[in-house]
C-alpha cells in the first residue's frame, strides 16, 4: 500500500511481529512522517480520531507489506474487525477503537470492506493489466480513506468527490516515490498498458537505464495524472473548516513538493525516498495558516515551475 515512511522498512520489528503494536500514536508516527507531522495542525479532538483511523489502516498494511508477507496475521486482523463489528469481544484496541469510531462517525461498512479487499489484493496480485484494475485497488486503498476523513472532520457529502480525488492523488505519488521498494516486494502498480505506450516492459533499474528517456517521459506522464487529480481534489478545500483546512492543505502541499522533486529528476526514485523534513512541513503549515485565516496570498493551485517548463 506504500504508506510506510519509517526507517528499516523490512525489519521484523516493524512487520510480522508476534507482539502486535497497540499504541496508536507510535503506529502513526512510525507509519508516515509527512502525514503525522501535518496532522499536528488539527484540533486535538480531531487529531485523536485521525490517529485511531490511521493506526487501523497502518496495521493492516504492515501485514501485507512485510517480508515475507504475514498473510495469516492479516487474515486474523480482518477476522477481528468483523467480530468486533458484530459486537463480539476482541482484545485488540486498534481494532475496537476503530470500530467505535466508525460507528460514531457513520462510516459506511462497504468502505472498510473495500479497504480490506485492496489490502488482500496486495497478497495476491503483483501486476495490474489496465487502469480499471488499478482503480479498484485505489478506491479501497485510498479513496475510502478520504471519505472516512471527511466524516471525522464532520464534512457532509458535498465534498466527497474531492476527498476521493485527494486520497487517490496522494496514493499515486506513493506509487511513484516507492517504485524501487515495491520491486523488492515483487509489485508494480502501474498498468502494463500504460508502460507499453512508452516502450517499457517494466520499471526495474535495468529497464530504466536501458531506456532513460522513455523512463523519464513515463514518470512525468504519471505525475501529470497526479496533478489532474490533485487539482480536482482541491476544489473541495473550501468545504473544510479553516483550522482543519490548514492541516489538510499542508499534507497536500507536501505531496505536491514530493511530486515536483521527482518530476525534476525521475531517476531519484532509485536513489532515495523523497520526503519533506519536519521543518518543511511545519513552515508550510504556518504559511497555510496565514493564507487560510488572513487571506495572505492565494489558495489556488498553480503548476510548479519545473513542471510548466516541460509542458
């Protein structure tokens, strides 16, 4: 699923550990540097619910991203969720707290079903033939998380389309940023047909070095898809209350920064995992605070200069 941003990605201390993590704050902090730091800008009560949501999806993802995959652990986790949903006793707070949150915020059960189905796809699929297959995965792994976030922020359905686009856009950047790590997991999320249009049969280092121009054009084309989704996502920012809008826009901006850095040098995905520093996240949050509350600057999105130069 590509949400993990911590160090020592394949360590058994992070994945497949028999002593399943229970502290939601630690799970969140180890799971996503960008999102964790951005959510510090949420009001305290909202942040607690966001942490409950994120810890649930993070633990599920940890099982399917472990090396080797902990399919048994994932299936047990899934069974615990459905048991708790039926009111049965479950001794795992990450699951029970999430079920309580989902009922309190009126999450649709099919959203969680779709999420778990996408996680299960990671245990069975290594490649995607076409965009339809990938969109099914994106819906469960990212779009429904956006819908849940809307309910946590108490935003009604008017902004649901934008929330889905935002989740999908962020996940797509995860795919691009984590190309090299996903190859280690024997996964390629980009459809074969999309790669073939640029003369690529895969995204291995060898293929990219043999066809550097084709590789760069392909990556930039995928980032342009991200930009299209991101622009649609930001149409919904106006529906988010100001205090929460600062946090959401900050996270969104950091993904845009990541996309721009990769756009400038697509081969960087093989050298390092691009992620903003804590200071960059906080400084951007301060800027967004003034933009949102005092109308300093503009909230409209423009293409980064590096991208505009390639238009």
